[in-house]
C-alpha cells in the first residue's frame, strides 16, 4: 500500500471539491495511523501550494455526532490558511455537500506539547476563546465513511469562520454556555459547551495528548476548533445561518453561489 499515492488521490479531490469513493474500499487493511500519515502528506502537498498550517480541529467530540456517523472516537484534523474565511459569505464553489456547525475556538499564546497535558496547562496557554463556525464537507459520497477514511480526509475540514469578538478564557463557564443554530430563521439544534467532551478545554488537552503520539504539539498563535457544540446542519445556496452564543453574541453566515 503506497500512502503517498493514496494521499495524492485524496488531495486531488480535496483541492477540486470532487466526491470520491471511500479509500477503504480499495485498501481495507488501512490502519488509523496510516490514515493520519496520509492526512499529513496531503497537508504537506497543500503546503507546497503555499497553504500554511494555522491550527487544528477536533472532530466527533460528542456522543451524538459519533453515533450520527458511526464512528466511536474523537479525531483530529489540520487547518490551513485557505480554510479561514475572511467574511461570513460561504461560496458553494468547490464544495460538495457542506454542513456547518457551531464551535468554540481556542487561540494559544504558548506552545503545548506532551502526553500528560491537563486542562490547567491549556488554561495557562490560552490567550482567548472565540465563537466560531466550522464548515465540514466530506469528500466521500453521501458523507459516508469509516474512521480510517474520515481521518485520511482530514476530518472533513473545509472552512472556518471566527467571530470578531474574542473573550478571556475566564469570561464565562464555557461548559454552561448554551448555543443554538438556526437556518433560514428556523431553529435546527441546540447544545451546551459541555457537549464537547464535557468541557471544550478537555478537547484541547485531548488533542495535545493525541498529537504527542506523532511527536508534535500545538504552537503559539494557533487556532484550535474544539468540536461541534451541536449537530451539523446541511446548507445550500441561498441559506442564511445564525448561531447564537447566548450573552456572547451571534454569528451569521450566508451561503452564496
Ligand atoms: O468536525 C467534525 O466533528 C466532523 C468530523 C468529521 C466527521 C464528519 O464529517 O461529520
Ligand atoms: Mg467540527
């Protein structure tokens, strides 16, 4: 099994927004570690086109999301500079079947590394927390995949929007924050910060511990998407999305051609 070749295949479909068959159909013996290696090779390939690694995401951090896609563990993916939206307009160009989900993003002021990192280390390393929206768009047909497939496809990472207002990590009890997501003025889902691995700070700590297996860590200035606070919502051209973060404000997104 040639991981470089599989990565080239996935990178092509990611870059061009074209759907594909699950890679595990042709490579049923693919292991999760191989899939993370493929993910890394794809991002190196994107790096050779000028994309910079700006952060990381945790995915499948709630029991509800794991059940929805039939995968039993949290996963991580890499965020690059082209994924960061600089306006709340999401163009459907290059997207296949996007979904959006509310997130809480941590922005770091210190590096974090090691297999024993605890929430207290994360607090000391966090500059601020920002309400965010993630756009996921699996390259697999029908959004259907195994754990190995979704890891190799960079945890469906596609775009993310950070709110304009950052908050001190000590501003509120993030696990008690209620978040709702509406599409075209109709409530779709609601959740609480605690739906992300009991507390979003735990998601960052878990990410650091997972990365330590690859011998890497998080760097100062990076953005960490901690995981969907609610289920994801399908979007199409013409939709408007509003995410309400209780007393921390709202984030709006419009979906265009
Ligand atoms: O961000 C997420 O939780 C999504 C991870 C990948 C699974 C999916 O595409 O739904
Ligand atoms: Mg997410």
